[in-house]
């Protein structure tokens, strides 16, 4: 099971927070869900390989708040905020509501699985050696402070006639331990030989709900403490 379940989805409410945080009735739920998908699809397509590992979405009655995590905030904001204004306008057309965009900087891109996967995919599209690319990615991630990393690429590697899967691993990846903070990323490299899938798992250490600060029970306890005060 550990190889077939998304590590992030398996840990939601334990050490991982939801990427979309809103409530809707039966009539509006499917519409909001499709809007969230289109927002993330647009951002990933418009800013491909610009260091965006995650987009968090929160909703109020008349507004949509998007938190764009990026390793290159300057490229997203643009000159005098031109790009972020255009992004706000385009997302407003998708949702038909007022959209607020906040830019959150990713300080250590080497510890973000999605950014590492996109970096590998970008190098493979430039015809770099897949073995050298995987080795470099694992070394940089471990040097940044990760406790374990696993990189897997699959497809027609090096232009071979038959597709295959290659894996590079360093440290430990406890996929079955729910309190383990494991980041997961997936990217696709489109080459002249075909598509190559890149998967990355990064083990960042063990956390409890209280340490993570965003588990469901931890949030409830914090709300109770504030109410007592």
C-alpha cells in the first residue's frame, strides 16, 4: 500500500494540512471543486518551471484567497506587480469572484519534492544524462538537511527503444509511518522520444500534530484555548 498511496493524501489531518480550505453545500461543492482544479491548472501552465510547488485556496462568501508558494517570487510578481495583476484578473474570470493573491516564498527549494521533480524534468528536456541528474538531485537534497530522498524516473530513458524505470535513493523513506513528514512531487518531462515521469519523495523527519500546528485535533485544541482566554 505504501507504494500506491499518495503520501500527502494519506497524512491529511495528521501532519499535513488541506490545500483547499472551504465549506460548501451539495449544490456548490462540485462547482468550487472544478474551479480549484482550473485555478491550479492555469497557474501551473502559465508559470511552468518557475518554482511553484503548491497553491493553497481559501474561500469566503464573495472572495477567493489564493496563496502561491514559489521559490522565485520576483518572476511571479513581475515588474511593478504587472504579472500578479494579470494573474489576479485571469483567475477572477475563472471564478467570477474577487480574487486575492498572496505570494509565499519557499526558502529551501531543495527540500520541496515538487520543485526537485520539476528541476529533474527540466534537465531531462534539455537532454541531460538522467543518471547524473538523479545523483545530483539526491546529493543536493541530502546536503540541504533532508533525512531521506528517493527519486524515480520512468520512460524511454536516454532514447532507448524500450521504456524502463530507474530509481536513486539516499537515507530512509518511512512511507508507512503516518507521523513522518514526507513531501511528494510529480513532474513530466516531454522529450522527443516521449514523456518521462519524474517522482520524488523527501523525508523531512517525524512530526506530531502539536509540532505540525495544523492537524485537525491540534487546531481544535488551540481554538478552545483561545476561547477560554
